[in-house]
C-alpha cells in the first residue's frame, strides 16, 4: 500500500466532476488499498479518489475509532437515491482543507447505490455520521466541497486563506517550477 499525496485547496482539480468507473481490475483494487492507507495516515474517515488526483467515482470510508477494529468500505460509482426529511448538523473537516472545520447541515439519512469491488450492485441506507460522510465524499465526486454548504462570507475567507498559503509555498526558497 502506498500513501498518496493529497490535493489541497485551492487546487482546481477539487472542482472537477469525476468520471464513472467502467472496469474493476487489480489496479483499481490496489488504488482502493492506497486510498485507505492514505486516509488512515492523514488521519481521516473518508477519502474520494479526486482528493489524490484521480478523477474517478470512487471513495473509501472507515468510521472505526482509534483502537477499534478497522471497518473499511469501498464505494464505486456511488449515487444518492433518496434523502430523508430530517436534518443533522455535524462539524465537518476535509483532508483537502486541512485544519478547517465548520458545522454543516445535511439530510440525516440517505439511501445510496454503489458497486463493490466485486462489481456487485449494492445499496446502503445510512444515518448519523455515515450519512454525513457519504454525502461529503459523494459531493467531492461532483466537484463540491463542504465549504460550499456554509455562508459565502466564511467560504470566501477560507478560500482566501488557502490561496495565500499556496502562494507563499510557491515563493519558498528552493522550489523549482515544474
């Protein structure tokens, strides 16, 4: 398993819409292992392939807490079929927007369809943190970030901060154009 570098805001790749997966093969299974290793290393509870620079409709989630047995889930071509009427508010963060957190209101329950790594069509009805995480990661596949669900003022402040940090990193001594 390889830990892959994360794509960080303001990288425009984060706004790309990911393409459907057409073939499940050994390379895709290896990618799922790499994504899980990257997510665990970060550490995080979810990761979309676009966050490591691969614009395909794939995400991984593991909600197990530290000290618990890992419970990884791989979702290929996930699609939300239904959203419940109730809402939940969770403090969300994102591996592509490090060290920024905000309360986000989302539907409390969702039903999603997806393919597993064997190519079998599956369906999940999720609530609580799993519902929030699924929505957050599926948003990534559609070029949407969790900061798109907060006020424009807060979102603009976050984007400015990350653009400034990216400019300062590019000006750092020893950096070569690539």
